[in-house]
C-alpha cells in the first residue's frame, strides 16, 4: 500500500502534495534536470573504462553510404558517382591511420594531408575531396548530417567528382569504441585531359584538391561487440521522461478541472519546456558532430 500511495503522491494531485502532482513541483523538475545531466556525465565516462559494455554500436554498410550519396546527387540533378575500389582502400587506410595515431581530423598530427592516401594507392587525381563522420547509428544519419552542413554538402554534390570510395573502420579512439566513416571523392587526372590532338593540347593544370570536409560522429560498425549504444539509451530515456511528464501533466489538469481544485497557477509548462530543451540539446550533441 505504501508503494501505491507514493506513486499516487508523485502523479496525482492530492492533499499530500498540496493538490499538485509531486513530479510537477519545481523541486522535482529541477531534480530531474540535474539527474539527467549527471547521467550524461556518467554515460560519457563509462565507455572509457568499460568500452565493451557501453559504446556506440551500429551496422554501417559502405555500399549503403554510396547508394545514399548517389541518391542525393540524382535528386540534385547530378550524375551518380562510380565506386572505385582503389579509393575505398585509400579511405580505409585513412580511417585506420586515425585510429592508430589517435586523432580525429583531416590532417594527421604529423602533418599528413588526406591527399597522401590517394597518391599512396596510386590514385592520380585532378580533383579530390574528403568527408569524415563518426559515432552515427546508421549510414542514412551520417549522409543527412553531411547534407545539413554547407561545406560537406558542397563536396557531396560537387559536379567535379566522378568517383567515390568509402572506408568504414571501427576501433578505439581516445579510449572509446567508435566507428569512423571516411568518404573520399575523386576524379582521375587522366579523365580530365582534353580529347584533342596532342599538338593542340595546352599544358595540363596541376592537380588541385577540393577543401577537405569533416562530418559527424558514428557508432561502431559491422561486428561491433558493444552491447549498448549510449545514443540509443539516451534517446529512450529522454522519450520516457518527456512522455511521463506529459502524462502526469494531462492527468493533473484533468483531475484539477474535474475536482474544481483552486490553486495558484504555477510555471509547470515553462519548466517542462525547459527540461525538454535540455533533452533536445543532449540528443543533438549525442547524435553527432561536424568538424
């Protein structure tokens, strides 16, 4: 019985809570907010100490990334890109290099540019570009993140590129299990030589590189051994909290109106809106970042 009374105290307006569900009191909403923030701090540190228990988990297919990329290009009236195995090998090498050297950037700590990976695999380019993503739960969410970034979108929808290569690498970066997506774009130098007699051809312009672009965070891939995804846990918890508060708010409003309970208007809606904003910000931050 005590348990039932406690539940009623939390969600139903009655004498014990001054005719207002305890969960809707300012003190309770403040406590929920701080508890959620504390939870986020915990969720951020756990993967560093127990990466096999909590980490980003996903199953991202390179072929799907290519298909989604071409889908966006076709919608924009552009030609689709051809998957080049050499570019994919180069992209895979770039991803492995980031994990091995512990960096998340276009340029390695030793100054190695992304274009070095193109040439290392014998890909002589006229145009080249790079998009990076990590800690995403799906290929579609990564591609959408690139599309929502002006610089990444410019790479993805550039008419200069003819080929694409995708590398998906999973491993430990800065103490956290993660998955990195490397998206290489390119046009071979030979493909841009004018189709005219040699005697009339002008000297070729030196290869140029389109500015590198980075993209958003992504969860582990393929055979990831991670048991729980922090993003999914956060998302589900956030939805549960918001759903519970909305339910209590509706029940509280109905009972107050039905019983004609007179009470001074509070700031319940404002507090719930504030909590919802915090949850939304946390979800956005956990969903991915662009560098």
